[in-house]
């Protein structure tokens, strides 16, 4: 008998307790879309990494050669005003906080002398607001690319509480953390991010690009590029608020990946770390 796609009215086998063991009764979500898991096995991390790598390979296309140096900066948006601590994901209307706007201005100062030929952001307002000071500084118009949007998530719009995971109606969502089955797959995220990054790189050959995106897409593509296990607990990611993950290409080949936190001095003031 075929299992229904999303049987929230049925009760499947319970998850193993380590999946939620150690979570607080009312944990603060660590990012706008993720389910903050307390533990995860190495096998799950390897499975997630394989999903992301497959997506990156599928999104990759043959380049046009050459040996010019092109730099693609992946910028995570600044802090969002989210007093209700909602897992907001792709929901509209979530703006930067005052601190988030300050973060965006500092990043613009940090990038003031860079040779930016293109600035891209996702369709969500928090990335548009993060990109705005840099756009103004460089006299560029934004390109909105839906491929760099936040990941979809079935918990979107809820305030995260431990009981969400303990509700038997949602166990089916959580059946496979290597995909993950509660949201957009890592394969799909890596594929669309690869396509967006390579298109931006090809547009700005020999210069630099800024892509303003979100924590999970940035961390997923970086993990795929570096061949790293993809852990799902957002607290283990190196992708803080308004941080820059920089990809340097020589021709079509990725030469290096670096990471920088221009607003690290503001993190103690942020609502949480790594924050939403």
C-alpha cells in the first residue's frame, strides 16, 4: 500500500528520541526558516551533504573558459525585526530591525572599494533592505533573483516550540533529515544557488558580484562546494548575520572560499546568535 504524501491525520511510527532530545521547552528559532534540531547523526549529515552535492552538480553547466579572476560575495541579510519569534521563512513583510539596517550600512562601507559590477538579492524585503546601502554606494540597480530566496519550510508561520516536533500529526514531515522532508530539499537549494551564482559570475567576468541571500541557501551551497558534511542544526553553521561568504573563481574554476564578518562587533547587541 502506498504511503500518502503528507498524512498529517495519521500517526506513523514515532521518531527516535535523540531527534528532539535536549531541546528547550520553548526554544528560540536560530534562523527564519529552520527547525532547530538538538542532535544529528553523522550518517544524516553525510546524507544531507550528498543531496546538496548532487544538486550543485545538476545546476552546474559548462563555462566559457578563460582565466580572469571573478569574485562572488554571498551576503546573508541583517537582523530582522521579529519580536514574536516566528519561523518566517518566505513570508512577506519581515523587515530589518534598526540593528539590521545598521549592519547593512556597515557592509556597504566594507564593500565601498570593491569593483562590484552586479548586485543581486532575493525577492524578500529583508534582502532588499540589506542590499540598499551598497546599491546606493555603487550607483547600481538591483537584480531580483528568485533562485536565491530562503528555503521553503512546512513550519513557516509558526512560533517554534518543542511540542511542534512531538505532535504525531507532524512526525511524517520529519521522517528523513537528509532531504529534509519538512522543507525544500538540499538538492533543490544547491541546484538553484549554483545556477544563480554561475549566471552572476558570467555576467561580471573579471569583476565582482554581491548576492544577498539567506543562511540556509548560503550554507548549503558552501558545504556542497567544500565537500563538507551538512549538519542541520543552524547553531553549527558559519553564516552569521550580514556575513560574507566569498567565492573566488579563476575562469570557471572555483579557486577559494573565504568567510568574513564585517559586523561581528554588533553581534552582542543582536536578538540572538546567529540570529534571524
